[in-house]
């Protein structure tokens, strides 16, 4: 099975070489844990280092804020955008009463963008915001499963972010996101310690212990040689 390098130093050593191509992976964590940085680094490094165009879909922050955050790491996002290697798209609010039509419209726009730049990587930030638009738990589950199916059809390697409500073994707000994705990577921040834990990764061997990571001036770096005590993540 082909591998997709994450672009995050130290992570691929824990993933047996990288993400499986066309897989969908949930990036879970509380506020300030590093989910957005992780996801933007994935699309940026994919475009810059591996010649794989990427699209960042945001449901919360505006595109301008995402660009500004990326430039804080001295990433040359302007050149990549100009070369059609990187796009950021802000999804507008979908009315719950008109969700089916609105959902299909946005999915078609994303598909068009993927075709336009031949994207290989995709981020959706976040499933939590997506679920908040729904009127019931049943709608949330149905819509997230449908989104997962659509991502498979798009033939991209995708990251979905999710806000974890607290507790080291709770990975999503709605309790369904971790089941519809192929993998789950949990990010923890208990000041001053940051840790990363690969909860699952279908179809491949992966490391099963928490590891420390840092947010440096150039992005996230995982220390694959060191481990973090599971008990310390409480």
C-alpha cells in the first residue's frame, strides 16, 4: 500500500512510514492542543516537499486567519497558492432545514477544487463545527458518515479535526467521528507538556505509546524516541 508522508518531523517513524494513501484520519484534541497547526503543516509540507497539492477546508476561522497563522511559521504559502499547489476554502453556514441541498452543493465545490489543482491532500477543520449545524444526534451521525463516504470517493488523503470534550480517552464531541475514520491521532496539552498518541490506524502497524511533541518556530516536531507516561495525560 502506498504511503503519504505526513511532513511532520518524527511522526512518520510512528506510522510505519506515513499515512496510507486515500485514508481519512481524525486529529483530535482540546483547545490549544495544536490541531490546526498539525493540519496546516500536513497540507503545506505536502505541497512544498512532496509536490502534492492540498486544500484546507475551514468551517470556523476565515481564510485570512489561516494564511496569517501559516505565515507565522515563515512558510511561503503565497508562492504555493500562486502555483495552484495550495488552496484554503471557507465553507459558508449550511441551514439545517436545507441541509441535504447545502451539503451536496459544498461537496461539489470541494470536488471541483480537487479536480482543478489535482489535489492529493485535504483537511476539514472541523467536524465539531460541522456537527453543530445539525439539529439532532441522528442527523449528525448520518451526515458525518455521508461525509466520510464522499471523502473516499474523492481519492485524497484527508485529515478531519475534532474538538475533544476532555478526558484522555474521549476523542470527539459527538462520539462518532473516531469510528468513521481510518485513523485517530490524539493531541494533548497539559502545560507545559504536549503529547501525541496514535489511537488507531487501520491497515498498518503503528506505535502505541504517547510521545512528546513541540510547536517550534517552523511547526510541529514529534520526538519519536521519547515516551510520555499515559498517567501523566490525566
